[in-house]
């Protein structure tokens, strides 16, 4: 009796398992995954060309989005802005105030403001004609590079251009159109770095003077153990507020790109 009571539940479980397994197998036989083919070609009705153009546009857009951070940092005013804003924070000795997110956000929006005419020229001369099927892919890249090249040439020193032309061992260009982008871009970057540090040096001078005055006063009073930064920091902030420092610095930075 005990053996029958033990085997009876086991038999029921086996029957249920076989029934469920058979049902799932029948459902699997009924359901079949559709076949998927990825092909690039021309359809019989002539609509394949439009699909190919759309695919190339999507590929070009994804490529631009992938390179967008590098384009924003290296080919625009962002480099100069972020360096100067960081040097201001270091000159004030406020450590992490303003925080990095604020400085980067301010630099990005100032970059958008400064580069707006360039982007409008790119949109008018290249993007809109391309979207209207008036020009091809090669022409859109050439037209889009035109306003950006003009912007970089205005901010690049001839000395920096001559350096990379000489190191590239190419013939001396007769005009700007003969200078390739792989020479113009690094020349523009080192010019931006030099300009940014020049502006930063001019910003540092008044704050260094405050540190020197405070340190001299503390030394004369015999307070050698008191850090001068603790005393000079409020005076730096007060001076920065009285002269409306952010207004002057932002105004100067924007005018340097005029």
C-alpha cells in the first residue's frame, strides 16, 4: 500500500511532463521564424535607388554623430573657452567652485553662440541642398568644410601653419585652398592653446598680487602658520564681484573670435 501511494504521484508527474512537452513541441513545429535577408541593390520597379540613398544618409548621419565630440572640442571655440574658464577657477583658488559641470555647460553654450554663424552657413550651403537632392555626398562634404575652414583660418597663426607645412614636407601653398585639413586642424589647435594661456596669464596677475600682499602682511604680523589663501580668498571673490568679472571675461572671450 505504501509502495502504491509512493509511485502514484510520480506517475502523474511523468504524464503531465510528457503532455506539456508534446504540446510545446507541437507549438514549436507550428511557429516558424521568418527569413530575413539584407541586400543592397536596385529593385525591378526602380525604387531601390531611393532606399540606397536613404541608407547612405543614415550612415553619414551616424558617422557625424560619432565624431561630434571631437568636432565640438577640436574644430570650434570650445578649447579656448574651457581652458580660460578653468584658469579663472584656479586663479580664484575656489577649488571646485564653480563645479566642472557648470564650466563645461557654460563653455558648450558659449561655443554654440560663437559658432552659430558658421553652422548657419553650413546648413545653407551644404545640408539643405543635400537634403533637396541638389548636390551629392562629395559636394556636401566640400561645402560643409568651407565655413569651418574660414573660421579656423581666422584664429590660426601663420607661424603655426608654417610649422606643420614644413614638417609635412609638402610644397609651399599658394593660397588657403591649397592647405589640407590635416595641416590646418593641428595648427588651429596649438594656436587656440597659446591664445587661451595668454588670456589666462592676464587673468592671473591681479589675483597673484592679492596673494603677495596678504602674504606680506601676515609675515609682518608674525602669523607665519596661517595659510595666506584663507585670508586672500574672500578678497579675491570681492574683487571679482566688484569688477563684474564674469561679464568682462565672457565679453573679452567672445570678442577674441570676432
